[in-house]
């Protein structure tokens, strides 16, 4: 592992510590995760995006709409 040193304001450091605590991580673990997520985001979808997305709409009022009839078109329509 490579160790990085950088400076940030006390306010930002305090807010980062609070976020890390809420997630049950040490500040070092949290910053490592933030950096890894930022690098991963450059590749496309964030790691685990679809796994976290599946099933998030838990509203029982949602109903799948009826399928619309197939529309026949002539090539002249284009």
C-alpha cells in the first residue's frame, strides 16, 4: 500500500470523520473507500450500482402498464 499525506480544513476533516463514524468505518478506511469509488466511477457505473438499485422501488401501488399494440409501419413512414 502507498501512504498519501494531504491537508484539508478542520471543518472538512470533522465532517469526514462524522460520515465515517455513521458508516462504521475508521477515517482511513472511509477515505480509502471514497478514493476507490472515485477512481472506479471513471470506468462507468459505480461498483455494486445495479445490486443496490434492484428492488429499491418498494411501493406496492406500482402497477405495470398494459402492453401497447404493435404498430405496423411502412418504410415510407421514415
